[in-house]
C-alpha cells in the first residue's frame, strides 16, 4: 500500500511540475449518460486517504491520527454531497475473504489506470498518439464480479493525499525564496473516478495536483469532496412519466 501511495504521489508531483496551460483536470467518455429507465446504483468504497507532514528535507511522514480523522470526515462529506442525487448511493465497507482480496486487486488496478490517465490523457504534452482524441480506459470485464458483490451498476473510487509543511519546511521556503529556489510548501493531491461495473470502462475521471481544503476539518473535507467530484457527469434524471390522454 505504501508503495502504491508513493507511486501515486510521484505521478501527481510530476503533474504539478507541468505547465498550467498543458493541464486538464477531468475527462469523460463521449456521449455518456446515466440510464433513465431505472434508478442506477453507485457503490462508493472506502476512500483511500493519507495525511501527514512534509519535513524540511522533503520526507513525507504519515500521521495515523490525522489520516483516520480525515478519512471519517471525507466519508461524511461524501454522504452530504448531492452531486449524484437521483442515483442510489451505497457506501460499502471492504468485504472479507476472497471478495476482499478480489476488490483489493481492482483497487490496485484502478490506481495503475489512474496514473496512466493522468500522464497520458490529462497532460497534453504527454498524451499517447492513440489517446489524443479518445477516452477509453478500462479495468476489464472482471468488474462484473464487483457488480455481483454489491448489486451496483457503477463504482466510485476516491484517492486523496496531503502532507502539510512542517515548521522546518516553512523555514526552508523562506531561505529558498531568498536564494531564488522554489520549495513547495506541501502536498495536496487527489483524484476520483467512476467505473461502469458491467463493462469495466472508466466513465469519468478527475484529478488535481493542487487541491484545497484542510481535510483535518469538516469544512475542509466538504471542500475537498466538492473538488474531487468537480465535472462529475451530471445528475441522474429519471425517465419522464407519460401523461394519460384521459383524465
């Protein structure tokens, strides 16, 4: 897990160094729309959260207390957010046994796909020739087992990572500025993605290497969730009920 976190942070720090003009934050499959003939179900798994301190030397030190508190606050903020109102939202705990191991594999697969999307789609200068005009990443049909496990049509994955600058880091910033050396004050990154569990296709993805909101507070968690869901593919609109010709 720590290796996966480090890899995700490395990718998003790469993104942070890219020029703003080359950066896009979200992508969606063309012509996607939620079904209107039934209420779709979206399962939200436990968000992957890490919070810690960035030392003067650039070491990212996790803080277990901050991480636990932030995870709870983000989960609560997700429940309050009405971006996906109209769908049935299911907040699922990680299953045990074989199902739990299977889900863990797909979490890891999603992280790998998310890194590819960020580098090869959201940042124009790094786009693969075959991805310039398309958004067609997928986790494969194996996600159908997750649909069976949860009874959901879609899965919403979250990742967020914060490392707040220590006192020594802030001092280093001051001296760095005097010498003309830019030192980032901290790390505040995250992404979210919606996956169609029937096909495994990534429907929508949003990432930001410079997120706001102090996730150690309820207000900050609300802001972070709002940013993570920015650009989500619209509210679910139920099918219109025909009006009878006779009254």
